[in-house]
C-alpha cells in the first residue's frame, strides 16, 4: 500500500534529498554497462540488482545521517513503450519491469525504516524521446494518452507519486499531469533546461511552468529543475509566482552543454564542494526549496556536499 500518496510529506517544507546521476555513476565510476542507458535492465541480473541497491543504500544512509527525508526513485525512466524496440522488450515485459522496480525500492525503504523522516517512493517517468533534444513536438492530448499507460502500471504499485523527469516540453508535461490526475496519483514535473536557462525547445522556464499550471489548474504537486548546472539557470530565477512553484533541484555536476556531454567519453564530475555552495546560495534566494539531489555526472559525494552546505 502507498504510504504517502494522499499527503506528500515534502509539501510541508521538510528537507528531502534525492539520489544523483545513477546511470553516469554506475557506468563511469563502477564500470557497469547499462543497455540503452535504461537502469531497469540491471535489475533482472543479481549483480546488477546489487549494484543498484548499493548505490541507493548510500543515499538512504546519507538521508538518515543528515536528518532528512528521501525521495526514492524507481528505475523506470525508460521503461515505457517509446523505447520498446530499442530495448527489444514487449509491452508485458515493460509492465513487469515497472512493477519489479517498485517492489525493489519498496524493499529498500523497508530496510531503512529506522530513518526518522519519511522515504517517499517515486515512480520516475521519462519523456517520449530524447531528454536532451526533443525529436518532435508532443501535443498535450497525445501525451496524456501515451503516458497514461505507464501511470496505470505505476498506480497499481506502492508508489506515492510520479515524477516527469528530464521533460523538455510544456505540452508533454501537461499531458502527463492530466494522466496522473485521472489516476489520482500526485505528479511532479522536472524540466530539463539548456545553458541559457530555457527548455530545449526555446521556451523560457517560467512560461513553461505557467503553461502547465494554467492547463491543469495547478495540479502538479510542484516543479523541479534537472540536468543543468546552476550557472545555466540561476539568472532566470527570482521571487516570481512561478518560481515559488519550484521545490526541487537535480543539477548536473558539469558546466558542459548537453551537446558537449553527449560527445564526452570521460566523466566530467565537476567540483562537489562548489556545487554544494551553489545550492546553498540558491536556497538563500529561494528558501522554499526543499528537495535536493543531483543529475548527470553527480554521485554520492556531490549530494553529501549539497546536504552539508544547506544544513550549514
């Protein structure tokens, strides 16, 4: 049974952590191969499953030690039909992958039941296409019909919420939020932005958030920013109504653009302490931020420095 589906504890302002860039960490720092960059493909293999478990145990222990709540993500970002051909997976196999991924993280939640603050099970959903460069415009109605399938799979599990992670278009986010509404499942929207602080399709971040809220009657639980360095978007933030809808950050460790990161053969892991200091600076400007983690190139070191900096 979902513990927090009808009352997300992070909405009361309690400090929550997330994990970091699971794929880049396991590939570059631990030498794992992840087929099609889809982390759920690791879970059927005992060694891969243990590697993911060890990765997440580090963050759960950090949340315990920092007296923070934790948003525990499922490995379902690419476990939807857009990627079925690339993955060589059937619809039934993808459905099972979603259910298995949630069972897996539910077990980890139970193993850390002594954590003082809540552990929220989060069903991660990726966009219908490339998270760096959208291949085509996705209309809201089409997005609602498409994402309703994975949402139905996740709604049948113990997840407390879903997050549209690395979304690149407001219209697709509108569709996902509407589908989550229909399933009575809380939804968070996390937008990817470029080095200019705009979405990959050129829309300013504030306009994208306002568009989603207007089209869904502000149904999203909150918004996040992901897959960009703080230098890329901090200039666009301020004391605006739309900015107050942003509760979370999952930043890249690297200042490189998405195009540059795509070409990298080595990991650019940036400076964990500097990243932590930048998060703390953003929180001084936006004290309502309370869900913090990392994205590409970041790992436990970065999230530890973020937690230390904001706690200080």
